[in-house]
């Protein structure tokens, strides 16, 4: 915990951080991966503001096997460095799908239920303009916000993160997020997936022990 100091000597400490994990693939897509993406994009349906794939298990396609292995290494890295579970749990991907957002389209504010962590991986993104926005899920009875205030980690209600092709983001599934209207001439294509666990969670003292199989 790294505190900051005010002008009159007051000390301010951030207490509960929300993690946003990122990593970069650092290789071009293989031809069979491009072919797989193209096949999935042929069967899309309307979502709120953009398109979503009919297939909700896209990572079951063997053509994406190398990508899925890399995704899982990132998921395990997230668990090892952020969650640090008490018991030996095994994370696994439950659902996976493609999102297609064209110019002037958007992705509505949402979160991912029935999941522990969620991910967005960018197949095609304009790093000069594309961003993902995360929203603080907190209700205040008094609105002290201002158009001209200086945003910081304590007073902000949202943060936007730039994205690029080949970048993966992992975050708690309860964290609300959205995409503003795309301004680029490039279609924004992403692969999302959810993660749950197998193994032992909770503890016996508080009677919260649970074995997930």
C-alpha cells in the first residue's frame, strides 16, 4: 500500500484495489486462427449496440488451441498473483464468444454473472482510438461530481483503458464495463471468455466450505 500526502501533511491510503490484468500476445495470428475467426463472424446476432457470436463456446474449436493455452497461462498468472487462493483450485474457461463492433456502434454497460473473472482479447483494434471503460459500482446519495474536477483513484466513477490488437485483459466478472461508440473506420473485433474454478473454496470454521467439481 503506497500512501500519498496532501499539501498540509495529510496521509491518504488506497484500501481496496480492483485488479486489471493485461498481457500481449507478441505474435501475429496464424492463418488457421484467421480462418476460424472468419467462420465465427459469419454467424452473428444483434446485441445491445453491436454484434455477438451465436457460438458461445468458440474456444472449443481446435484451430484456437494455441490461443486457448496462452489464455489459460494468463488466467493462472492472474490467480497466482492476484487471487492467491488458500486451497489448490483449478480455473477453467466456461463460455467464450466473439464481439463485433463497427463504426458508430457501441457495447452497453454490463458485467458477467456466474463467473469469477472475465476476459477481453482483441483480435482487431485501433490502438489510437479504441478503449474499454470500467465503471465504479457504487451508489452515493449526494452527487459531488463536476465536469471540471481533477480525476483521481478516489473520486472517479469510471476509468478508460486503451486497447490494441493482441492484448488480453482480465478482471473480476462483477466489474461493469462498456465501449463507447467506435470512431475508427476499422471494425473492432474481440474475443471474450468467463472463468470459474474446480476445487475447494471457503472454510470449515465459518461453514462456508464448498467443493466444486
